[in-house]
């Protein structure tokens, strides 16, 4: 850490500029009181807002009408290579959220902004045929001057199989989100592709690749006492709230615990059943602990006298999907006369949909924690962090830390909060995980207690 780093949450900034539609460049550095940046694993672009206190009518002299660009650079001292540099990759101001006058001669503005790629996505459409892997198609959509035309870094994980598709005049991000449903990783055969933007660039990659990362930070929710070192201050959790819990009904309805798929093969004139069971398929793909041991968040105990468990009711959620295949899952719709073969891969929905839906349900309604910490510019959505959470009350197991809640977490959403008045950077994050570090105790006698049948009453008229 740099010797210039004197307190937790410290940051520096270069000139904050607005590039107006009239061609005027306005330096608003001394007017800014706060900047918020929002990242989300489920969102395609970064958004944010900036608050400005104007006592000299600078904003309306530009003027700001919601058609401007915003540039700035924010840095954690000593971490220059991780600066949030938007002086060249600027944001687009999308609207004036509020305009209030707390006293005569003063106007407070809040301006909303987003990555310009988000606005461009709504302005253009893709109407083109592609014959390539899914990751190569997405690379073209993101970098082509006709479509998104981004110059930001692209993180693209290789996918299996050559696809032959026609983009039917749809917005670029909609096409990408459709393609990710059918993509399977070349490295781990994982169907859990995500598409999102964080401060590093655009990502089309699997959760497996995120889980393979080393932890970017460590945070501790225990009471550290009075005066502590700067290093410990950066690890300290200012506030946290456990918001996710195991909602059995929701996890049954959404197919997180079990589901099945009926695949109708139009070419072969046949159909197949495929089942998904959370417990049985738990180790099918990597999880947050990656290559270390991890255990399901539900118990594999019988629920009834028929030895059914929470994940054996596969009829709880059903998907029906058509396909057209020939040998080795080749696409029967496209025959290459020159090679006398079927060179393209048929859709993989039957292999991806159940596992994807279950995984997204885990990350949305499973184990999650909201934490607030002192910020650094190294934190971003998709990072892995280590959390230490203390035991509440008596230490029945002799452990100081909660053995089920402590461990590795994925940053699912993040809000960078830069307070220009106090010169303090904090981060509010939603952290999620899809495993626990210790196996839940199993008792085969833990079936549902039931009374004897009380019979049937059918006489209602005396």
C-alpha cells in the first residue's frame, strides 16, 4: 500500500468533466459532492449518478440537457493500475434526475449516467447470419462498428461447437443474452455463462471461471476492538445483513431443487426425458470453493416413507424444447454438400436449461449477504472475497466463526460510493455463495411426522 494512503477509503480524482452537446467542455470538479457507480452480475452495463452543487449557473451554461458525456478518473492511492479511468471511455449522461434549490443562489443537480454501449444497444439492431462459436459471434457483436462498437476490454471464454444462426433483427444485447442460454464452456462443459459489464470491461464467461479466481479481498465482521491498523481497517465490515435464506417453496417452484425436460427431436421424430436433481448433480460443475470440498445447502435426508428427498420430485418444474439432431448432436437442419456432413452443432438447451435455472435461483434466492466496507478500486462485480462472520451468542461447537456462513463469496452486485466532501470511498456489496464448508448432519429418521388417517366423511345431509 502506498505511503500516501493515510486512511481507509481514501481516494483521489482527476478533473471531472462534462462534454456538452454544444461542444463545450465544462470542468465541474469543484462542484461535485458525490458519485455512485452501480455494477451487477445480471446487468449488461454500468450505471451511476453524480450530485453537483452549482452556485454559478455552470450547468445550465453548458447547457446540460441529458445528451452529454461525463469523464473522470478515480484512484485508490498506490493502486494506479486499478484506477477507474473514464476520462477516455466516458459515460453518457442520460437524464437530469432531480434539480432542487436548498437556498437562493444554489442549485443541486443529480445526473444519471450509464455506459454509452447501453444507449447504443437500444439504437441499433443485428440482422446477420453467423457460422461460428458463440464466443466468436459475441465478439463480433460487441466490437463491430455496425453494432455495439466498444473499445473496452473483452473477457470472452471459449465455447464448444460451431453454430449456424440468423440474428433476426434484434438488439445486440438481446441476441447475446439469447446465445448465452445455449452456450457450453470448452474448458469445463459448464452451461453457466454470464454476460455483464464491470469496471474492467465486458465479460462473457462462466461462473466456473469466476470461481477459479483467487480472493480479491478479505473482510471480517467480528469486533476488532478500538484502534486498529490501516490494513485491518480495510478488512473491517462496517455493516452487514444476512438477506438470503433457504425458501423451500420458492426453490421448488423455480426448479432450483429439481426439474425435468422433454426434448422433442423433430428430425428423428422422438422425444427424450432428462432429469435434474440438486443433490445428485451437486458436483456436476465447479462451485464457489472451486477445487476444494463444498457441500449442499440442503440435507439429503428422506422426507417420507418412500425415501424421497428434497431433490427427487423432478415433476415440480418441467421444460419442453424442440431440437433437430442427427449423429453426435449435429444440427440436422444444415447439410454441407462439399464435405457431405452435418458440421454444425444443434442447440444444447436440453443440456443447459435445468442446470442454468437452478444455478441462477441459487445465486438469487440462496445464501446472500449485504455488506458495507471501505472501498478500493480493485473491487468489482465477479470478484471473489473471503468473509469471516462470528458466531452469534453461545459457541456450542467451540468455533469462534460461523462454520456455515464464513468462507468464499462471489460479488453479485456492487455500489461504489465516492463522497467528495469527506473524501471517503465506501462499497455496498451483495455477496452470494452456492455451497457450505461443512456437511449438514444426516439422520434417516428425520422424515415428516404424520398422524394416522382420520378417515373420510361423506354424509352432509341429516
